[in-house]
């Protein structure tokens, strides 16, 4: 049995919400997408990828196949836009963080810096940000404690619709599903404003329903400044 909560907020400094999400316990599919590309383009990109992911998973594709297929559809849409308006077309891109659950296992796929966390006797990040800062940390040239304050922390190195298909790297992870596991999917609007320790203190509160936990996460991000769109999904395995 999967209990889940979900929510999104435009934040305190943006006028449009370019985030979107999908949550379907029957299908076992949960995802967050953070669009980019300016006026109308970011929200179009994230919504297109959301709908493509759901369609492809329903048709029987694996999670990674669905990400690739959604990327292809987004690139096709961008090319149509380019044909219509020429060089005035803005880029259409989005991150993706997706989770697929079945009776015995879980599968995660991601592109960009939207994240997937697993809580099981403590919180850990399953996904790895496709970002300039993460590359610097991995190369040993930046201390991890400085990453949250780096001026280029929002520069991502992979995005659907923008990264060339041949260079697209889809992160993935799999594992055995166990009772008591909690999965959190979120856009960087949450992680920019709320520390992992603070996120953990909310997620571990089993006296709260999953939806209440998500509400607390969104409020914590707003209290932290709400500088970006904020989206979160929490799925609990009972």
C-alpha cells in the first residue's frame, strides 16, 4: 500500500510556476519536472514531459525508456516552435526526477537537479545532481560544505530538451522495496531553502499523514525565502 502527499507552490518571487508533477499510486509512477526557458516555455516543457512520461509508462515502457521518449517528444516540439517563429524561439527544457514502484522493487531515473531522497532509518539522496557544483565536488575541487553557497549552484549540466540526445545522461538507481520506506521527490525550490537535516525532521514524522508532511515542506521552503517554484511528492510504503 502506498500513501502519498503532493503539492506545488509558485514561491514568493516568481509570477509563474514552471514546475509540475505527477502522482499515481495505481500506476506506481511519481515524478517532478522543473521547466526552464522563460515565459510560457518552461511550463510547457515540464507539462509535455509529464504527460509523455505517464503515456509511455502506461504503454509498458521502462522508466529510462520513458525519459528518453519524453526527451524526444520535447525536442520535436521545440523544432516545431523553431519552424513557426524562427530564431525568436526560446529554448524549452526541463529537469525530471521520476520514481516507479511495483510490489517488490523501486526504480528511480533523473536528469538535472530535481532530486529523489529515500528515508529509511535516516534520509539519503538517491539521485545525484547534474550540476556544475556537483561536478566540482566530485572532482575534489570544491568542498561539499561550500556547495550550498556556491554562486553557480543553480547551473545544471543536463536537461531534457536542451542537452543533445547523444550527450544526454539519465541517472538511474534500483532497489528492493521494503515496508517503512519513504521516497521524496522535489524540485530545487525546496532544497535551495531547506537543509537535508530539516527535510529529514519533517519526513520522519510518522505521526503526520504524507500530505501533512508535504504541506510542512512547502511552508518550510516559503519560510526560507521561497526564491523559486517549490514542488514535492512524498510516497510512503506501508
